[in-house]
C-alpha cells in the first residue's frame, strides 16, 4: 500500500507573480511522493464569493485556504491541499483553490483565462462558484468557458482533423459543478418545485426568437460550451451562511452559529463531491497519480510561459517519455537482480543459461508493459529488447570466461602431481610411456567426473594438454627400443582421440549456435503477440472515448436543440 500524504495546510502549487505563472517546486515535490490515484477537485469563480470556505469544508477544516473577507482578493495563483480521500481507500484527494476571477487590481483578464483553463486541465471535478441566481449576467461572467478553444488543445495542430478539438473536449474535461451562493429564491417553475439540477438545465436552454441573430448567438455561447464541453453538469444552491457582520468571522463560527439550511447544503455538497468525483484520467483512460499530476502541471505551465497553447496530447507524450524511460530502467533493474540471484556461473550448458535468461527476460518485459503506456513506435520497447539482448550476450561471454577459468584451475590442481613426477624422472625408463599415458587417462577421467565445469570442458582440456604432447613424444622416444610396437599403437590412438575431440568441439559450437537462433525466434514471436494484444486494448479504450464524445454531442443536440458548435479549427 502506498504511503498516505498528510498536509497540515495548503501550499501554493502555481504561483502568479505579476501575471507570470510558475510551478512551485516544493508543491511538485509533494506530488512526487503520492503514488496513489488522485481525485482532483478545483474551484474557480469571482473573487470574494466564498470559494475557499467550500474547499476548507471539503478538507474537513474550518480554516486553511485563505478566506477573503474584504474587497481585496486573497488567493493568488493556484493553491493545493492533499489528503487521504475520506471515502475511497488508497486514493488521495487533491483540492485546488484558485485566485478570484475579475480582480480589478490585475486589470487584465488574460491571466484569469489561464487560471480558469489550468483548473479545467488539472481537475476531475470542476466547481464554478458564483453569487445569486443563474441569469444572463452570471452566464456572461462565465465568458472564460467560451475562450477555451483558444486556450486548450487536445492534439497538436498537425494531428487535428475535421472534427476539431472542441468536439473532443468532453472526452477529457472534468465534471462541472455550479455552486450558487447567497441564493434567496424558491426553486420553482410555473408554480411547481424543481431541483437545483433542473434549475441549471432550464438555465442552459438556448435562447430563441429574439430576432437578433448575432446577439442571440453571443448570449447562447456560454450555454453551448457548458453543455458541449463538460460530460456531466451538477448544481448546488446555498443559503446565506450567517447574517450581517458574522460573515467576517466565518472561520471561527461553529455549525450552530450558521444557518441550518446552509449547514445542510454544505454537507450535501461535500457528500456529493466525495461520492461522485472520479479519479483524474488522461488520454487512454490512464489513471493519474501524484507524479503524473506533477508532470501535467509542469508541462502546461511551461507551455503557457513559452506563449504556446497547452496541448493534452503533448502533455501525455511528455509523461509517456518520462514514465516509459523509467519503466525501461525498472525492467532492466529487475532483470539484473533476478539474473544475479539465479545464475551461478559457469552453467553446465548453454541451454541452462538461455532458459534462465528467457525467464528473467519475460518478467522484465511484463514489468515494462505494466509500467508504461502510449508505445509510440515502440521506441522504448525496442530499447529494452536491445539492452536485454546485449546483457544476454554479456552473460554468455562471462559464462565462457567462468568456465575457462574454472576448468583451467581444476586441471592445474589435478595435474600438479603428474608434473612433480615428471620432474622426478618417474617416466624416463622402459615402460614409462605406457605408465605416463595411463596416468594421463586417469587424470582426464577425474577431470570429466568433476561437476559444474561449464561449457568449455573439451576446449580447455585440449589447450591444456597441448604442451604435454611434446613431453609424451620425448618419453616415447626413450621407450621406443623396448616398446616399438606399443608406441605405434599408442600414437594412432592419440591421433584418433584428438580427431574425436575436435569433432566434439565442432558439434558443440554448432549446437550452441542453433540454440541461440531458436531462442531468439521464440522470443520475437511471443513479443509480437504481446504487442498486438496491448495495441488492441488501447484501440478499444480510444474507441470508447470517441463513442462517448459522439454520444455526448448527439445528446446535447437532441435534448437542448442547440445549434452546431460555433468553433471552427483552422
């Protein structure tokens, strides 16, 4: 189980200094430690409308995010508060409180548009907070949503097609929640009570028959965007929390000091957010954890700072580059660890080494597959395969070296008494040649009986015995007068044995070569099958996302009788 992150209070995630957005490294470091899936709830709205109070209640606190009790905006940039999710074990709740929109001290709404866009890009539930009712003025204040097609792009320009990014926003946009503060009206239409959600739905119906086409189009634009972009809409209304001056001490007020209806409405809002907010996901349905959220933050902020438009696909690509590279290293580390524990060099045969390599190789490929995504051109998989092949060759080389060293040490130990006998002249007498050859044969037998010599048993033996051939000839010459006939027989025997040994060496080399080729063929066949299956799964997921977008577009057009999207992609 991943370790839970407990923050005592919020910290600035994206700093806003003189209109320049910068990611705070301390906050990014906190995200790096969150390995659990994250549910990200962001809130935006005009300044001094009580956004921070709602976020504090989601955090289970009365204070934390700064409450603005004066006409001056308090929150600057985007602030983050991470905590264990209260209803979803092994999940982390990330709350994002944004600086108030429409602050007259800024004098430029371009910065507000970027804050609004970042809140959408980073969240899985997007809360828009406003005062009063949903009227045309409230919708006009939500003009930021109409500018999203100029602020957010799903794909890079070269990948866009006739459908356009705006039609695909619903595939990765968060759920939309509109919170109406200080709402003092009855929820009724034509004298009949309605729910807050029905109130929102009625408010988003398109205006028709005004007689002014351009004005009608302008008035309907926010309505179209909310319905078209966001996969799900929800509405909550809140009574005024307390009368008069008490609002200035909202942080210190207990529930019994607040309006009972307001307390109930806040509890209902928190319950809904905890229950219905989903894990943040990106293209392909990939669940976002802390490090992935960190990557999204840095990618989007860097794009804005450079004057570019944040692109979802580019962010996913950057994340894939980072994670796939890490997945390669993780797979290699696992391979090295398993081979280090499993392989005891030298192995008795090449096949034994290849079998161990194959087992560890398959585990490494599995680890890479589990920790990677978006295999563009299989670049990282090819890199991993190349590294593993190189490591296999290195193990084969080390296996040969270990076998050679072990066999040589064993031969030197076994033949040391023979060398001492030669120095003492034990075989320099009649019949010495036969005794010498018998001794050689006994020592070779002892050598063959020793286990774990590896794959170079014959090669090392033949190389070791070569210097002793001249010695055998010398002993044979001494013995030739008395054992001339025996000499001829033994010479032929030595030649035959040498020919047989050479034949065995050639056979072994061919066998090892055949084994290597067979192993490589098996591996590539299985690898192709695994890649095919993985690509099918990713294609199926992408089809689901596209189908969801098409269905949403169809529903919006059918139910609301809304006109086609006003946006056009160049």
